[in-house]
C-alpha cells in the first residue's frame, strides 16, 4: 500500500514539477502551447506560413517596417479613432507574442542573432519604434497622461504623446508629463517592462556576437 502511494505521488510530482531538470513543467508546456497557437493565428504568422515559403525572413523584415509605418501614420492622422487604438493594441500584442515565440520556441534564435547581428539590431530598433508609436496612440485614446499631473490639462497632441512614450520606454522620464489614474499608471508600467525586455534582447545579441568572435580567435 505504501509503495503504491509512493508511486502515485511520484507520478503526480513528475506531472506537476517535471520528470527531471530538462523536462518542462506542465505550466511551461501550457504557456509554450498557447504562444505557439497565437503565433499560428496571428496575421504575421498566417501570411508567412501561407504565402511566403522560403522567403519568410525577408517577409518578417518588411512586415515590421510596414507595421511601424502604419502606427506612425495613425498616430499623426487619426490618433483618437477606435480603429487606431485597436490596431495599435493588436500589433503590439502580436510583436510581444512573436518575441516570446522566438526566445522560447525557436531554439536556434541565438545562432540567428549571431549570423545576422545587423538584421537583429535593426528589427529590435523597429520594434522599439513600433512600441513607442503604439503606446502613444493608447495614451491619447484613453486620455491617461497630463502635463505635470492629473490636475492639469490632458495631453491631446500626438507629438507630446510620442515624446512621453519614448521617455517611458527608455525609463528616463522628466516629469513634465505624467500618467493619470490607475489605468495610465498600468499602461506606463507595461511599456516600461516591454522596453526593458527589448534592451535585454539587444544585449544578448552583442554578447553572443562577442562570444563567437572570441571563439574564432582561439
């Protein structure tokens, strides 16, 4: 009886915590499965899988460029439109999912960065611009940032929202424009975390490149 209970507990522990150190836990498997599914149903993933074939890398480059251009256009043309808010939210979520997918699911992501560090830095830079423009649209649409604090005038100028978004994502912040209410603070925290994540990716690119150069010299 005791041995049977011990075996049952062992199987349950392996299911919850993973069989060994290299075996991901069910929680990790669930997250990876969710990311994989979201990548498949996303607009970028659908077009890349359906039409691009062996030109997928080139398509991703142009897709990021086009999306960044669309967000900047919406910011300065129709920043208060619900369509602009919806597109900005979708494109930023899509980029976040794709980034997680590259890091967690594409096991050769480090080699890809090393083979083409210029492309990697360019994509990360465009990702920064996409996030800056997208969050600027969110700030304007929600009306959650104001000059000097909530008691003052709410920011309604696209360039000022773009300025605040750039200062937030780079974790600088001068205090001349600040978030209002809990919604504004929550959006600001999300943008700051996204900016830090991209900085970590950029650092990993240069570290990987340095390791490869050091190995070649030896």
